[in-house]
């Protein structure tokens, strides 16, 4: 029954997903020649950093540009003020969300397990002009999350896939009512997170949908207002 429920939130998410797919990205070209900064008001300095990260991302740790644009619009549409990211990598997704949070007056806390990548993320965020909006935390997210006080408007997860359910259980209770838990790679790596996907579909007090701006897929689990 949950998947049949139509809500304003779900309609908005689907609309945003359709909007994200309208942004054409020529994947045959280097990231430096793509469209970051050419539309949607991306500042030139941030666009240059985003392109540089994509050009250097041979391990493909970063999300796609389409998914980055989607997150930016989602954070802005939600009016999020306090966002947690689990899995910063080199800061690509953090910059996209940071651009939205600078507009909403909010803050992003992003955790990266690998110390070298955490430092790269910190430097990239600073080069993008978002050091006052995005705080990079180096460490094990399972150890760091309990140290962070308060609740979150949105959580974005892009970390070790078999741990998705553990991260969901650790953070979903800390979402504000009306908050959103977003998880990446739920389409192209769904076989690595079956327990998580089952949990978000059956969770009491939550609605879940999946959008796929780039084909990798993101689940959005909305915490129902009481």
C-alpha cells in the first residue's frame, strides 16, 4: 500500500528527477569540457573544482553530475538547514549540496573514512568557496556519528554498500519529522544491499521512492510527520 500512496513530497521528488534528466551530459568528453557551471547558477569557481574532481576520479568514487544536480535541488527544495553525508570521497557531492545549503543558510557535515581523501575533500570544498558551509570529518562514520549532536533535515549515504542498513538504523531516528534519508547506488548495486532495500520499503512511519537521474539510482525515504 505504501508504494501506492501519492503525496506532495513524492510528486515533488519525481518532478525533480524528471528535471535532472533534462540536463544532458556528454560522457565522451572530459569533465572539464562538460556543463558544470553553464546552467542552474553554478558559480564558476565551484564549476572548475567540480570538473577537476571528475577528471581525476579514475576510481569513480564520485556521484554523477546529474545526481549532484538532483541533490542540490532536493536540498534547496526541502529548505534543509542541517545535512549529514556519509562518504565524502573527494568532496564532489558535498560541493553540490553545499551550494544549496549556502542558499538555505544551512550546514553540511560530511564524513570520510580515508584520511587522504578526507583532506582532498577539505581542500576541494575550500577551493569551491564553501569552507564556511561544509565541514569535513575524517574518521569511521560509526564512531563519528554518535559524537554529532542534534537532528538532521537530510542524510545522504554513499559509503560501503553492505553497511547501508546499519547506517540507516543509526541515522533515520535522528531525522526530523519530514526529513529525508537518501541512499546512492540503489539501482546499479542493489544486489549488495538487499537487506537495506527491504527495510526502507517496510519501515513504519516512512515512505520510500527510487529515482534514477543517471542510472545509478537513489532511494528517498521520507520520515512521516506525526
